[in-house]
């Protein structure tokens, strides 16, 4: 068996990892101009050590007695928190204050994004500019967050409630799953 084993220089793995990162940068798979933390699979924050986790509740958002959130998500850029409610409303919040984001003109005028049935899934695009929402009746809507306008609507994306939504890396495709046993 000893004759079959090859000796590999100890630096070979580091060389391969370096080549892999270089290839991914050339193909646009990594953020341009940023250092990349290979172990965290994310842009380097410059902080050494382990990631910090929340230790306390920052804010609690109160909903009306006839409404409650079914789903919620932070935008990837950290600027927005969105909730989807049992009454069909999709609302964008100032997560630091727990108040509706009134910097968005449509929310200031109470012209909220909504579905006809309960909103049970929400997902932001990677650039945080687009929001996809799924409802209990299988409807899928795609919204422009800055304007609150519905860019696309799929009335029967599924025959049952949409359980999850995910954008492709380039934000050109959506993947949804449903209680109707399809994706």
C-alpha cells in the first residue's frame, strides 16, 4: 500500500484554495473589491473571532387584535424588515423603532402592498430592491420595494399555500414551494 500513496506538498491545499478564489472572482461569483473569508463563505468584516449573536430583544411590533404576522424577513442590506399578515397586508417596518417605514411614500399614504388572502411567505432579492410575497391561496406577487408597485402577479402559482420563496443568485428567477406538494 505504501507504494501506491503519493506524497503531496503541504502547501498544495492552500494553493488550490487560492486558485479557487481567483477563479470565482474572475467569474463574478465573489463580491468585487472586497476581501473574502473562505471559512465563513462571506465578505470579510475585518473582525477577528466568532460571529456575535443577539443577546436581547431589540423591539416588539404590536399588531391589531384582528391581525397577526404569518411571516417576516430582513432585507439583505439590513435597511428593511417586512411582515406578511393574516389579513393580506405586506408592511415594511423601521426595525430599529418598530414603526411603519414612513419614508416610503406609499406607506405614508396608507397605500400598502396586499393580497386577497393571508401572506404566508416573503423574500427579498439579493439587492434588496424587489420583494416576492406568497399567499395562502397560492398567489405569488413581485413588488418594487421603493414604490410599492406590483411588478408581476401569478394568480395560480400553486394550488395550495406557498410555503417558501427564494430568488436565484442573479435575481432573474424565483423558486417557490407549496402545500400542494410542488416546487
